[in-house]
C-alpha cells in the first residue's frame, strides 16, 4: 500500500520536475534569445506623446528641471534605463528629445526664461537647440 | 617661517623677478591655449601627448629622487646628509607640484579635473598616479616643514614626523613605478610595453635626480654661501653614477630584445628614435647626443679621482641630467607614438605656445623651490 | 524701470525672431525626432546583447565613401581635413594599415591595394576604458564602448591605449567645422574625445547604424554577436573572417572578410 503511494508520488514528482525543467529551459532560451537582437531591422513605430501634460508639475519643473535632466541623462546614457514613470502611471523616454518634443514648439521656451534669470546653461553648446533645428 | 623668504639680496630679487616674468609669459600662453584649445600645441590625432606629458614624466623622477638623501639619512644614519636632506625634500615638493601643473596643462577640460576623484576608477593608472603624487607632495612638504620648524625653535622634531618620513621612502618608489605603469600597460605601444620600464624609470630618476641635487648644492654654495658638504656631494655622486649605470644597462637590454628578436613592432620605435624610420629622423641627433653624453658622464662619475674635482663633477652632472632629460623628457613619450596604430610615421614639433607654457611651469616650480630653500637656509644658518 | 524695459526689449526681440521663423513656415518642420515608445526598456541585462559588425571588403566599392560621409554628417563630426586636428569616426585605410600584423609578403595585389573600412571595434576587452580615469568611456550593457562627453576630462589616455587609432580629440572648437548641422546627434565641445558609437542613438529607435544603412553594396552586416541565430553569426560561421590585431586580446566586435 505505502509502497504503491510512494511509487505514485515518485511518478508525480518526476512529472513535475520534467515539466518544470522544460519550463526552465524554455525561459532560459527566452533569456538568451535575441529579445531585441533583430530590433534594429524593425521599422520604428512612433507613438505620439501625450503633450498636454508635462512629466511633472510646472512649479516643480521650474526649479528642478536641471536635476531631472541630469538624472535622466545618467540613467539613459550610463545605465540604459530609459523609462521614466510618473506617479500617475504615464511613461516617458528619458531623453532631452522628450522635452523638446513638446517645448520645441516654442523655440524660445528655454531661452526666454534663462535670459530672464540670467543663467547660461551650456546645454546648447552641443545639443541642437530648437532655434538651430529650425534653420 | 615663510617670512624669511621676503628678505634677500638684490640678486635674489632679480632672480625672483625673472621667474615672475617667465611665469607671466607662461600664463599668457596658457590663456591662449585655453581660449583656442589644445590645437595651438604641436600635438594631434596621432601624437596625442607631447612636451607636457614628457616633462611630467621626467619630473616625477626628480621628485622621487629625494629618497636618495632621505633613505641614507634616516635609515642608515648617514650624518653627511644632514644638511642636504631638506634640499632633497623641498626639491621633491616643487617637482611634484610641476608634475601636477603639467598634467593640468595637458588636459582638454581642466575644469573637470575633480572628476578623477568624483568617479574613482581603480582600474585606471591615472587615478593611482593622482593619488600617490598628491600624497607625496604633502608628505614631503609637511615633514620637511615640521623638521625645519623644530630646528628653528631648537627642539627635536615632533615624534610624528619620523613615521611620515619613513612613509615617504616607499612612497617615492611608488610614484615613479605608477608613472611607468601609465605607459607600460598600454597594448600596442611597443616602446612602452616592457616590464623594464618601471626599473628603468627608477634608475634614470635616481641618476638624474641626484645629479640635480649635486648641482643644487653647488648653486646654493655660490649664491647663498650654504655648503651642504663635500662628503654629501661625493656620496651622491656615487649613487648617481651607479643609478646611471643601471639606466644604461636597462636601455641596452631594450635594444637587445628588440633587435635580436627582430620583431618589427618592437624595433620600430627605437629605429625611429635612434636611426630614423622611412626617412623620418628628427630625433636621431638628439638621441645619440643623449646616449654619448650620458655614457661619458657616467664614466666620469664612476672614477673616484675625477668626481672629486668639482669642475668635472659639475660637468658630469650637467651631462647626465641633460642626457636623461632628452631620453625621458623628449624621446620616450613622443617616440612611443611612432609608428601610429595605423603604421603612419608622424613628426611632432612643439609650438611656441606649448614651449612658453612649459617654461612657465618650470618657472613656477623654480620659484617655489627658491622660496622653500631660501626659508630653509635662513633657518639653518640662523640668519 | 530701466532694467525692466531692457528685459522687455530683449524678449520682444527674441519673440520677433521666433515670429519670423514661424512666418517662414519653418517651425512646423521642426527636425527633432519624436520618441519611439515601443522600444522603451527598463534597466537592460548587461551582456545579453553584444552588437557587432562584419565588413565584407570584397563588396566595398573602390572610391565609394558613402558610409563615411553619412556617418560624419549624422553625427556632426567636424571636418578639419587631413590635419593633425582631424576628427574621424569611420574611414578607409589601406590593407596593411588596418592589419599591420597580417601576412603581407607575396600578397595578391588585389588584397594589397584594397581599402578597408576602419572604425572603433567596440572591443569586448577594451584597453581604452581600462585606461580612462573617470569612466567617461565605458563598455555598455550591449557591448558598445560609449563616450560620456559630459564627463570626459580630455586626458587622452584612451587615445594612447587604443591599439587601433579609433579615437579623436577635439583639439579646437568643432562647431564651426561642422558644415551642415544634423539634428540627429549633438555636437561636441572642445577638449573631449570622441569616436564611433555604433549609432547607439539609432539602435534605440530600432534603426540600423547609418553606415550599414547607407551602403549600397551591402558590404556591412550588423547584429547581435551573442545570438547564434543572427544573420551576423551565420555569416561569421560561413566565412573566413579576420579581426584587427587579434593578438592583443582586445576581442574586437568588428570582423572583416578579406
Ligand atoms: S577600438 Fe579602440 S576605442 Fe574602440 S573599443 Fe577598442 S580600444 Fe576602445
Ligand atoms: S580623454 Fe576622456 S574618455 Fe579618454 S581617458 Fe581621458 S577622461 Fe577618459
């Protein structure tokens, strides 16, 4: 009796292990499979950004946009972590281009305020400013 | 104590004024470099380091050679060195300072120099070099200054100076070893990719550095009537001679390995420097001058009867310093870039701007040395 | 009052400029790209992907410079000509320059005279990143050896360390030497090092590198070296290929068919 139970148990465990092993190998394959290996060949799909709302409140952005940009730059350039999730669940690419995607509609957006506050950020020494991009 | 440097003869002030003028020249040249970029130098895509890094390399050696007086005096109780120890330490301070200035002058973005500390990268030899050089400067400055201060008050130096001075001994070896590792770990720069680079750096440093010290004692005797002693000079001359022998022996082994093995990559840089490569031979006369002058000087220093005569001693020291300066302060760094990774032979000629900055940095170093030694001598002679 | 007035005038002036731009109908053509949300990634697994390239020198056409022009345009690489201040990301070298340690004696004249496309090899064991004191140049999660222009101090150790001459330093301000500003990539400042980035800014948008895309002769294959099923790996398996200076142990990710 107990012998039979243990046989059944052994059989069940063997099946479970077999299935589990199969799953493991599958997911292992998945991990080494080229998730994005062929990505460069795929045509990019452009999803429009919700341009009605910024990644954070205007007040906060006024005082903190430089820290945010620095953090984004670090994350995307050095860590490859490009997704920025806002507390209300929206997702953005951590890139200056995300900002410019909306704000460049007014090429003066950055300049006016910096001019007013008399700060001279060096961003546009290298990055193509909205004013230049229109040239 | 430093106020002692504010009293001096007319000659002293003339010398200081001359240095200040040269510093001004250097600063204006550097301003030009800052506003136009390093393109105003002779460096370029292929020879991407030039006079600055070469001077840096030479001066690290000068800084390290202070150990040649500190070690015998503190570890072996060589009383003959009692008056020269402080000269060696202060020479190390000013040489280490010049090293750092040369690095700064060479940087594309000196405003970001603190990035080296903000993002410490132990895999990079530069990181270690910055650490040990700064450490060495402060160890020597603090211990030298403290010992001098105690001497002024007529009390024995504080007990903490001793461990600091002992620490400076291995530290001196480390600065030049790490400097050699800056070069010796780079694949495909075959002139540098050699295990004897660090020993050769140390040997040439101890040869040239002690020779500079000997010359300094002569200068101090003449301009400040401060004599470090004939015995100290003689002992230093012996050290310099044997370090020079070691240097040229190691250089010879480089030649043997390169030319006997006949591996083109190993030969090419040496060929370029000493014989010319594919018609390019800008350094050939210099390198042979360096080699012959160096060997003759070492020969003079080895002979006891000759090195006891001061005029010969001076000549030999000048020859040895110049020889090693050409070898290390010109040939080694620039020759290492030829041929380039793409097998091109590119010549490098420093520009006037570059040379003015170099002169300016040397003048800053000499000014600091002058002020430090002036103070030291004033204390020692109880003026 | 005075100050206010001056500020107003200044702003008004800028506003007028913008007005002119809008009137000329240029603003709607604003050239900065939209973000491709489909390829968003969270922190990637390091080492999973290793981008690589295969250059088929047999297919590379004599006299054609399309990829070089395209790359240098897209990345705003300044043009200083063949001077000592030259900056280049990708260029053609002679066979013996690209492979100085390869067999040369009695080589077929065809091979000897062949021009070989040379660029950063995105080495798996890069000596340049080892030498860098600030990690301004570093090996990314996907095998690309990247430059952080915000961090580089311009010490040029990476240039001395690179065995392939892949790196250029900005000896002077590059902006005036960029003939036609491209909005796809920033320019650089004086005093930092730059080099090929395997078009990481295009990969993130799911595009092939500019050189690969621009080659009419199909001489360039790009893909994931870690994926045995990739076109690149299949070509590597099927052909006899070379890396530059393999004896140095840098493990280049750029391969060549001679
Ligand atoms: S080719 Fe040169 S620059 Fe590129 S990764 Fe290799 S060593 Fe670094
Ligand atoms: S030049 Fe820039 S990237 Fe190169 S080693 Fe120095 S800091 Fe690093």
